[in-house]
C-alpha cells in the first residue's frame, strides 16, 4: 500500500461521509432525537507499529498527541506500570478520542507486533529495560541514560553505575539537525535533553566554524514546568510556581555534562559552561539566553551568516530576521526552534537567544523527528503542527 | 488531481528528502559550515482557494494555523486594513513557517482567485463588506452580523440598523452538529458565537426531546481572554486579568439573543435565560456550567441517554462517561466539545457542564468544519488536532 | 504598659535610628566595607501570647504574615509535626524577617506561655488535640471539626465519629459580622470555611429579612488553589491547573452542610442549595455567583437596601455601588468581602456576587478578626492590610 | 502630639468599639435587619501631608496602598489629569476603603496643604512639573528624569533636551541603603529604577571592596509586567504575556546608563555591562541573575562576607544563608531585597542573584523608605508588610 493512499486515508479518518438523518428511538417511553449518524474514527492500520514505554507521563502523552496525525506510525503497545490496565483517557482525558490499546505493565508487554519504541521511562530503569528489548526494535530513548558517551561522566552526575555499557557504545545522540546522517542508520537513539537542545542548536555550528570562544560561555535558561514531569511535588504546585521565578540546580543541573559534551566536540576542545536554569510559570516553553565572546575579528553578522547557512534548508530550526526577538510563545506545541543573535554592549561579545517547546523539540517532537529519519520517512512527516498562539 | 495525491503531497511538504551534505562556502575570508540541504516547504497548490478577511486578529490567525495541515484548502488572499502590506509573520511570528500572500487592504482585495472566504471582521463593518462580495463565493462569517434571524433583535442588541437585510434571509446558522443539512447547501454561514456554541450543543437536543423545562435556565460561563480579541484595552492587560476572576456584561452580553434564539427554536417556545459570563486567566478555553430543571418524571440518566444518542456518531462532541468532569484543559487547541450531566442536590434539577476551546470550536475551528461541509469534504478534514495538554 | 506605647514600639521596630557610618573591617587581608549600622528588628513583647498549631501549611503561614503587624498579639509557640525543629524560614522563606520560635511537635508543645491558639490542623486530628488543650486557652479552630452543630451531619459528611462531642456544644460559629456577640464570650470559635463565608455574608441578612426564597438557591463558586493546601498532589500541579478551569465535588463538597446550616438558620426553615465549586488558576481569591429567587413583591433595590443596612458600619464587608462588579483581584491579601446585587433577565430573580481572599476573610484573616473580638480588642486591629493589586 | 499616640490612633482606626446591636428600620413597608453599628474608619489627621502626583498608575496606587498603614503620613492631594474629578475607587476599586481626596488635574492642584510629594509621572513631563513646585516641598520623584547626573547621558538615552538642569544638580539618587546620609538632607530625591535597584544593591558593595572585576558583568534580568505600567498596549495583553517569556530592549534598555552610573561610581572606573531584561508572566517581581568575574584571589565566601557586613543591620536587604536560592515569590508585596552568591562552574566566576518586588523596593516602597529618611522618621515606618505568599 502506497504511503499516498495511507496518508489520504488518515486525513479523512472519521469521515466516512453519510447523510445526516434524524432518527427517533424510544426508550422507556421517552423520545430521544438522534442528530446524526456520522461514524467515528477507526484508525487505518499503519505501516509502522509503535510501542510507547512509560505512556503515563507528559512526554508519553505528547508522543501520543503528535502521532495522532502521523500517516505511517500507529501505536500498538503502551506501557505504564502503575496505571496498568487503564485506558489512556483515564490518565490523560484530553486523548479520549484516540483509539488506543490499554496500558500494560512493562513486564507484560508483548513486542511481537512492534517495530519501534519510544522509551519515556525514568533514567536508571531505562538501561535495564532497553537491554532486555528484542534487537529487532528501533528505539528512541527519551531518558538521559544513553546521552553521555563517557560512562564515567554518567556515573559521576547520576551517582550510580551504568548497567548497559555495551549499548552505550552503539547509541547515537539524537540532535537531528546536527547528526542526521548517523541517526539514519542507528538502532538506538539517545534523544537529547531539552536544555541541551536549545543550547547546542545555536552553538554547535558557531563552534564548528570557530566563530566563538570556548571560555566564558554563560547560559541563562528559563524553562516551563512540564519539564519537571507529572510527579506530585510540593515545589511544582500551582501555588508555588505561579507569579514568580527562581533559579535551581545552579552549577549542578544534570544537563551540564550533556551540554559540555556537545560543545566540546564541536569546539574540538574541552568547553566548560556557566549554566543556570530557571523555573517559571509556563507549562511549556524554554528560552536559553546565551552570552558568548566572539573569536577575534568576528562580528555579529558573521554569527548570523553561519546560522543562516546552517539552517536555511531546515524545516524546524529558523534564524529570525535581524533584530527580531525569539519568543517561547511562538513555539508552543510545535517542533520549531527559533534563534537570533544580538550585539552586546560589551565589545566583542554577542547575545544568542533560542527558544523551543521543551516537550516537543525538547523531547517528544525531536524523538518523532528522529524516528522518521531512522525509518526512512521524510523527517517532518506528521510533525508540521503550527504553534498554538495565543 | 485526486485528493489522495494532494493530501500525500501535503503531508510530505518540506520533505523532499535529500542526503544531508556538508558544504563549505567562503564569505569575506571566513569559513562557514553548512549542515544540510533539506529544502523548505513549498505549498502544493490546493483545490480550494481561500480568502481570510481580517487576518490580523486572533480568529484570523487561528484559521491560518488550522489550515496549515488541510489537504484541500489553500490561502490565496489575506486582508488586514491596518496591516496592509505586511507579511503574516510580522503580525503573528508564530506563523513564520507558513508561505502565505502578503496582507492587503480589503478595498484592494482581488477575489478572482478565491473560491471561499472566512470573514473575521468586526460586527457592523461585516455587513457592508459581505454585501459587496461576488455571489460566487462561499462565505463563513465569524462575526455576529448574520446570526440573529430577527433583524429587530440585531438592531436592539447592537444599537444600529442592519445594512444587509436580504443577506440575512439566506444566511444559515452554522452550529454544525445541529444544522448540518442546511449548511451543506448554504452560501453564507453565520458562524455561532463561542458562548452560544458551548450552551446550545448540550441544551438543544434536551429541549428538542422535551427533557428540560424552559423556565429557570441558569448559565454561568467562564471564558478565556482571547475571546476579547487582540485590541489593546486596559481591562485585558496581563496585570488586570492574571490571578483573578470577574463577571461581566451581566444580563446584557450580546450573546444572549443568540442563545435564546437557538433554545427557543429547539423548545418551540420563548426561552429566557439567566446568563452570566466570567472572564478568567486563561488565554483559551470556555466552560458553561448550566443549571436546569428537568421535565416532570425525567431523570439524570435520561438526559445522558439523549446526549449519547445525539452525539455518539459525532467526531467533535463527546459525552463523557458518568461522573467524569469536563475540563477546559482537555480541549485546548482542538475542535472538541466535552459534555457531561450531573445530579443536583435540589431534587428535579440537573447540572450540565460543557467545555470548548473558544477560538476553535467556539470560532475558527467550527468555521472550518462548516466550510468542509459546504464544500463537500468530510467535516473533520484537517481538523483532527488533538488537545494540547499540559 | 498601655497599648498605645506597645503599638508605637511595634511600628518603629527595627528602626532605632542611628547615623549610618562606614566601618572598615579586615578579614584575611581583604577589606570589607560596612554600609550601615541600623539594627534589625527585635520584637517587643506583646500582651497576648499566641500559639499557632499546624504552622507549616498555608493558613498557618498566613496567620504569621497577618500577625507581623499586630500591636498586641505575639507568637510564642509554633507546632508542625513533620517540620519539628525547623525555623519558619526554612519552611516559608518569605517569613525570614520574622523573629519566631522554632517549630515543635504538638506533643512537645508547652502551653504555659500561651494565652490563645490558632488551630490550623486537618479535620479529624483537630478534635483530639483541642480536647487535650488547657481550658484556660482561647481557641480559634480553622478546621471543619466544630462547624457543624449537628454531630450527625459531621459524621455523615466526614465519614467518621466525632471525638469531642461536648466541645462541639460550646463551640461558637465564627462568622464575625453575623455572630459577633456570641463570639465575644466564646472560648472555642469554629472559624468558617471559605465558601461558606463568601455565601453566608450576602445571603444571611437577605434570608433574615425574608427577601429571598429558600428554593432554587444556585451557587456557582470559583476558588483559587491555595484552598487545597500545600500537600503535594498531582491535581494541583502548576501544569494541571494553569490556563483552565473545572468543577469539582459537584453536590458532594463538604462545605455544603455548613452552608445549609447557616442559611437554614437564617431562613428559619430547611434550605437545600445547589452548590458547584470550580478550581481555577489563581493562588488566592474566591467568587461566589449566587442565583436567587426573590420573595413576591421584592425588588433588586430591596436586596441592596438590606445589604447596605446590614453592612454600612462594617469595616470588612462592603456593598459596592449599583452596577459595580466585585472582582477577586480587589481583595487579594486583605480581609475584605465585596458584594453586589444585579437584576436577572428572568423576572423575579437576582444575581448576587461576593468575593473574598480565601486565605484571609475565608480563613486566617477572619480567624484573627475573631480573636480580636474574643480578647476585647477592636476587631480590625492589625488587619487593615489593603488589597495587593496588581 | 507624640508619634506614639498617633500610631496608636491609626492602628485602631475604624474600631471605635461599640456593642453590636440589632436595629430594625422600615423602608417602604419592608423590614430590614441591621446587623451592627460599628462605625467606619475616619482617618486621624496625620503629621505629614502628602501629595501623590500621577495617582492613576500602578506606582501611584501602590503608594496609596503602602501609606494606608503609615502612622505619620496622610494624603491630602492626589492628581491625575485624565481622571480628574474621579475618586480613587473609581480607578482602583481595591482602594475603596481608603478615605481620600478626589483626584484633580495637576494644573488645579493646591499645594498649600502639602508638605511632601511623590511624583509618579512619566519622564519628560516630570521635569517641568517639578520645576514648578514650591521650594518648600520635599519631593521623591519616581520617574527617570533626575536619575542621571550627566545630563548628556539623559539626552542621549531619552532623545530629548533636559528642561530642569539646575534641579538635576541638587537631586540625590535614592538608593536608600547606599546613599542614606545624602538622602537625609535632600529636598529632591530621584528614586531608582527597578532593574538598577536589584542590580546595584548586590554589586555596589562588591565593587567598593574591589572584590569583582569591572569587565564582563553579565546581567540577565526577569521582570513582572507591572513595570510596564497600566497603559493599554497590545504587547502587554494577558494573551500576549501568559505562558511565555521573551527578552526585550536588548542592549538598549533605558536603565542601562543608570546601572552603569552606579557601578562605575562604586568601581571608580567606567563599567560597561551586558544587560538583557526579560518580560515574563508575573504581575510583580524581578530577579537579576548576575554573572561576574571575581578579582584575583577572591573567593565566593569573600563576596558573601562582604554582603553580610554591608547588610547585616539593614531591615530590607537580606543575604540568605549559603545555598539558599532567592525567589521572587518571597518578596511579593514587600520592600525586601533577597540576595545570594553562588560559585560558577567556570573558575574565578560567581553567580549573584537578587530578587525584589518591582513595585515596592523597585518603586513605591523605596520611595516611601526615602521619604521616611528625608522627614526624619525611622526608615521602615509603615513599611513592614510581610511578603504575600502564596
């Protein structure tokens, strides 16, 4: 079956157009009027059968939301240990219209009907579970477990031994625009963290082109609260978050080694960054305001020129016009990353701003982008959701 | 060209897959690295060519957002008098990836390449403008100008003479699930207001089936702020809205005659409602909490049974399971309306709750649903966006 | 010591004005500049020594905030079982400038230096603890444990036997403006719930004057999230609450019997209300929109006239001018209740709106108002905080 | 009359305690019940008579809120050109309980009963108006007009000639903790901007003690929306601000010269800063995250030690305990500034965080603090409001 046919099926899903008729039925002596007989969605079988492991968290539900309009990917397995036996609608009522399998415990999962999985499990557990999956599966792992190539870094920052060292070797870091070629042939992709995505997209090309200096990279990031997940914590209550902002994890945030790994690789020398994340009252969204020192003789227009070249053919990374400020509002719900560069008052320095939706380009959207690449589909397939504003 | 082919083109838009290559270019002696050569979206020509009149407001931009993934509808004309000459991205940066015509003043609009229009203009002006449009155009009007069948009602509530009385006669009220048959053959559809949509969807079937009484219908509605539009008003500043709620337009809101028109028609007798809208800190979303008295002998389960029958084959109107509370959060960005019915402590009374996204099912989404119907496409075409949560 | 002297001490607390001098100190060879030598607050001993039981929740911290400027009340005991041994600043950093005793476990509390207590404990536990307190203490209990005069109502709604039935008999319901005389001589005051406060203040005088009918009282209330306390619950996460609204506890909210008790007493007949609370994105604030049927021959102006008479000499309950809509924004952080009455479209009905800050007039502020009355001080002492807007 | 007596009068204002009695009145044949006869607040005459010029903006209303509990300052004049003739309650309903003079146009203002004024007018206009005020008045000016000692700086950044150059010479910059001595004898105080306050309080002592380097001061500030005032602007609508963040005025914000003036003076050499403000969804609050390079040999503990010495006797500036992160939530509605210092990952660098409420310590609170100093009252008089949390 051609993908053209499939996609057309999809778009008309739920729409076997029948003439509306008014029916009358009787029930216990009362008259009920029936307005219409349109019939509800029945998902066409899709070519690629997916499992979502850890479907009861925000990244899991976001995968489901994004896949709802994907012409080739269909979900045939969902796991959630504590919600085993439940429907997705009982956990995420906004997905009630999706016709999906009930969630099962991971130990009861049957992978015989699965071609690929999104793994949305907590770090630590993830290693063991992925180690146990059939080798035939393509895997995009949204946890931090396979992001750090240097196992000792993992063990230092996560305070525990790594239990799948061999798998680490084959894992490809899934920053799509930067490592697309490697991702194409990967079996296991380690999907980047949200902060690292927002930071590496602008900085990697600039480092590669030797346009910025590796000293004194200062990154002030602001994140929405969904990044903290759906776990019940006092710190993330509405009353504790609304109408205020605060820094957290100063110098100790676990995304630091991932950021430094990517930048060091691009710079071809060890980069140490100053990274201060802030938690603020928005459910989704992330801005990184990055203060850099340019290489001698380099000017703002050179940074912009490099970013333009790097990203002009990309669907999801957009260098804005000169002077236009990227706003998190303009990425909400979408896979876009908007970037711009501004001169600093301090001569020789530049201010780089990048914004993403932390749950999409910073997590589930990039995961889907990666799976598209891994499965040989156009990378934006099913991902062209426009931002929701206001 | 078949719609299957078209839609498949669409879905792969922006994805003429090329191998990523690394190019080197030189500019003023500096080396720039080019990451990839994916080429950007170029919209396939679509079968139906649309105009969006009044594209610089929230309902206009929402039309654009929704259409971005529609396989058959393409935008060829956009008007915005005060923003004439500007690109959509200069007014709504979140739509930057859309390749759209520049906005023109309405007086300069050329309708020769247009098959249908969404009219997102303020009431009053709308009448004149629609009167001047070519008769060949299909029109969905999002203003209030053609919603009231009784011209004198319009003149009473809007305080001005109606300037397109003849058009009023042919206008069909666009509450899709209720008036689908009439909409199919309409040329001019008056798209319902947001409050009336949230209120009529649950009440019309109950009135038609004589299950509720027409006296003492008390409606307490809560709306997000986007309903007030993008005009700069002190009352809608962040500082005036955040962290609070208030009633407004008590007994005098202009949606009252529209609500009463629909309910009176369904009840076959004059219905006068108590309607109190509230403005609260959310950009999108609307809940109507409706307190009704049941007809003698009628029970809660009868109301639920009627709503189940009325809507079980509908894509966008969903009666939730018994006891499940509809939440505006679960409709954000989508065309769904969720409804449920609860017993009241006062014997013989029921509490009905319905929620929508005021900009989608309450405005631009329903408008697109109507145009799908008018043009003979399946009604959910391009509208199956899942709600954005969190 | 006269209270005049005391209060003047307080107001100038922290302000023993000394000339600022620049001091130089040396530390490990580095020079430190000292800007000033103003000395910090040292609380004057206050006449009345208070205990705050359950100081680690929002009502407890709000008591502390309000008392910070009270000329006669000082805190000498704070309990918090799970935070025993900690300072208030470690639990509520916003109170860092307050010089307060460390929190102790309730079992270790020494009441010998305490004249009165605010009891901010969960219902159920409260009964036992209050039963064990010295009879010499004045008590304002913010829990629900002593609000219902009919023990069987308590047991029905709270699903457990009442363990302090004798105390219930002496408890006075603390709706200050309505029961001031009884509160004056009370030892144990049951501080009203937030919803019941916002509802009874407007309705009790109207029922007493026979201006409204007891049938068909429909109350649609909207509350901020702090009413749910500081416990870590998924439902109250920022991501679950922001940008949306939903009804909860429909017909089953535990404030129902308290509301009906007060209204039935005022009406001199059993009143059954329709009560639907909603949770919305604001930390503080509560609006009750109340739909009533007037007694035959009664008009809107009669309701307003009665409320004016009832409250014109009150500090904290304000009937707004005709047509002015009460807004929760205008009560934030203050002990005020704003009320107004509007005509309904349905003849013979009225819409009454009242707004409070649920943590102040709806909890800790009214508690302090009550203790002022119980101790013989002017009732607004230390409570004249103006609302915080924006 | 001693201030002790005055303050005691104030605190018991509105509380001439009378026994509540139940009165019956008759009106048109209906019975009205009167609950009580407490009489309402009548402000005692205060020693110092104040004018608030520009009372209809947020800084003006905040002055009124703060003064409500001041024992010595009473308002006898309020101006607001566009609201002339109106009561404060018609413009700011939250201040309805305050008994204040009606607002008049500035040209009609009578200063014969005024001892001091708060000038809350826009920059530009302010110069002319202050030039025309009687020399006998003490003035705290909240605009930017007299903050820059170098007139040419003013003219460069504000794009207009300064029209009160002589006054500029006598103006004292009102950063209270730093310039208290000068403020004591000032007639005209230029109240600092919000960003400059949050930045200079931590940095000035560190520069004075030569603990940090003047190069590479990078300041990433986040502000609540009230800083933008109450003017109706599309950019500040709820829908444009909620659930997102963005940088603005990058390198061009008008607070830059004020910040650099203060830091250069403290450092005794020209300091150029990188300053990037961000607008985020909170009505009040401001955080400055400041990235600095320490002087050779200086360590984090030295910075902390200096700030401790500088501020240990201050009421309103608090260095938090090691490791405790300042949060804007904990300053809301109060005059406090919380500061802390953290090590950076980049050796030799430190991260300094300071938080304030932009409308209080960043505007009206510091203005009142200054007037207290100018009039010889203890500086915290009437200002000890504790932060409102949650």
